[in-house]
C-alpha cells in the first residue's frame, strides 16, 4: 500500500506545477491601459497643447512641495514620441493652452514594493521565533514604473477641466532605462485609441 | 518514465475482478475553455477504480487532474471604452471527481471495447496573469463525462487501457460551461 502511495505521489510530482511557464523578461510585464469619455467629440477638435516637461510624481504638491521633472534626454524622448503620435492622428500643437481644445498632461512615477522575511528560522527552533529582534531580515524588492498621459478638456462645454482620455503605461523596471520599451508602449496607447483621430 | 512506473506496479488484471488504473492524459479544451486556452494540455493524469458488477458492467470512481497553459502573444483586450494591452499567461486546472459506469461491448476477447458514463463534480481553476497581477476564477461545477475506450489484456494479470473522454462542467455563477476532450493511455491491474 505504501509503495502504491509513493508511486501515485511520484506521478503527481512528475507532472509539474499547476502554473507552468510565465514571465521571463522585464518587458513581458508591460501593459498599456486606455479609457476615454465616449460623449466627447474628438473628431471636431484638432488643437492641443503640451508642457515641455514631464512631471515626476513624488512628494506632495498640494502641501507646497516643488514638483520634480523627468531628466533629459528621457524627457525629450518621451515628449517627442507623444507629439509624433498626436500629429499622426491629425492634431496641431499650440504653445498657448488657452488656444487649445485639449491639453496633454504626461506624468511618471515609480513604486517600490519591499518584502521582508524574518520568521523563516522559526520552524527549526522556537528560540528563533522572536521576530525582528533576532537580526537582519531577508529583504527583496521590485519597482514598477508608470507613465500616465491625460488629455484634459476645458472648453465651453465643461465647467471644470475634465479628463476625456487617459493612458496608463506600466511595467516592471529593470534598473536601466529602456527607451524601446517606453516608445513601444506610447505608440501602443495611441494605436489602441483610434477615436482620437481628428478630421 | 511515467509509463515505466505503470508497468512496474501493474500486478494483475482479471476479467472478473475489480481493478485500478492509472493513465496519462493529453487534453484539448472545447467551447469556452478552448477559446480561453487553445493549446493542447500535455500535463494530465487519471486514477480510476472499477468495481465488478457483471461481466459487462463495472461501476467505480474517476479522479483526474489536467493542467492547461497558454502564453498569449501581446494583444489588446477591449471592453466598453477601456482597452488593455499586454502579454497574458493563461492557466486552467481541471480536477474531475466522478462516479462512473462502464459497459463492456465485448467480453470474450483480449481486446474489449467499452463505453462509459460519469457523473459528479469538477473543480475548475482559471488564472490569468498580466503585468504583476493574477486574476482568478474558481468553481466547483456539476460534471458529466462520456467515454469510449479499449481494454487490451496483455496477459491474465494486466491490461492496457486506452480511452477518449469528454468532460463537461456545467455553468456556475462564476464560470461558464467548461468542456474538454482527453485522450488517456495507461495500465490496469486487478485488486
């Protein structure tokens, strides 16, 4: 009976886990999310404005802290990619946001998640079950990066500035800036938003 | 390798005995499950018990496990005004647990074709990985199984079993109908 049990168990183990395969490279985690206000008539518009800096969200701007910005040359690379996509969809850029139908606000942020493991000795000897006091925990972490692009309308039909299109690009950061990942994802945000095209 | 284990443990198979069988399964999703994962599942196994009722009829239990996996290429998924692009890793685990009834069409030859039915439950676990998130749908479903197969007596003590089974787990609140065909090959030995 024991022999048969071991036999069954060995087959189960041989078959592998219930979640075979999965993410191998950092770019495998890249996703692009877009959403829009379907009551907004993009086709009848055609002029947009965009700041010449991409804000990096950290700290608290509402508390009066100074905003940080993306460093060069990454700032210009990303802005040029956004502008070229807007041009391809028929939009004309203006320097004065007061003349624009829509204003594009790009922003980035990173988010680091830390994992602490400090209790894994405990199974061996209860004396080690004290937690933090018994030495350094094992730590691992991962960081994700996000590029947010928002098109805001504040024309006559809106009392307050209103978000009519949002694109959120997110992926696991490798520690080195990879321009092709960012470029590809910006292009994808516009590719999956054909309703932005103007006449 | 698995087949080697099967041969090693095959003890005896008798025409009028209850028997156990262990089988390797290759499966293909159909309907909603086939749309979700179109790739063939090469990870699967089945353990069967069959109790002798008459020379033509056996009743018993099936317990199986089939793992489906597909890495979907970068694609865009749209719902309403929202669109999401990325690579998806799709997993589905099926665990059928069924009471069964088999009817042997031929009993006096080494090669015994049979047909079978099963009724019971099937646990379906569907996971979709995208970005760093996993979206899961799990459900215990009422399940039916239809089966055709062959038992081939190698000698008095053991038999090879080849079976094609169709499982259907019926729709629940969290998951639609889940169906798949599995082709099973294994050994049977009497108890």
